[in-house]
C-alpha cells in the first residue's frame, strides 16, 4: 500500500480549505438570506389569517366580510374551495396575475381581501407571495393571506370548515 507523501497531503488539505472558503459563504448566505419578495415567507405575519379566524369571520353576521380570492390551481378550486370564494388564477403565472389585477382594479383600495392557495406546504407555495405583492403594490391596504401550513385539504377541509366544489 502506498502512503501519500507529505506534499500530496498538503495539496489535498489546501484544496479542501480553499474549497470550503469559497463554498461556505454561499451556503451560509443561502441559509440566512431573507425570503424572496415573491415567496410566501415574505408576507408579514401580521398579514396572515388563520383558518379558524377566517371561519369565524365567515360565520359571523358582520357586514364587513372579506372578498376571498383563490390564487392557485383551477383543478384544486373545482375540487374544493371556501364557499363564496372566487377563482382568479395561479398568481405565479402571468395570466393568473393579470386575472387578479383585472378582478380588483376597480375596487376601493380599502376593500378587505383574503387570498389563499393551499397547493402545497406554505414554504413552497408559488402563488400567495406574488398575489400579496401585486395587491399591496396596487395600494390595497386590507389584504390578508390565509396561512395554510400543509395544504388546503389538511388545513381547511379535514378540519371540518365549510367547503364548496365545482366551477
């Protein structure tokens, strides 16, 4: 068995040290970087509404009920959605963002709007972040986003909250 020479061990160590010096900052930056402006995680927690809160709000006799917009997939909306909600398209796609813009452009900027998707776990949702950014960028001041940790089935349907299907 051949033993590595002291020179070859020094070269390997130098390569490892240099590699980690270049790779570690990128890894650390990726781990600690702020969320992108279009991710669900970029939405301030003060702008989130929990499922039980929204359900209570919808059951109340309060005249200030929100406009509820589903910003995910049409297939999911057809399978199950919050009664009274409207489908406006996947906000992560240009066509969906345009549908959302068209739906709200004539509304007063103080309209109470709740957005939701529920396609996948919160930290992977491609739709609520862009929808929230679009509405706040248009000057809407009362936008909330339904926090769905796992998906619409687990966090709304399976909890027994009201559901409609079709459309």
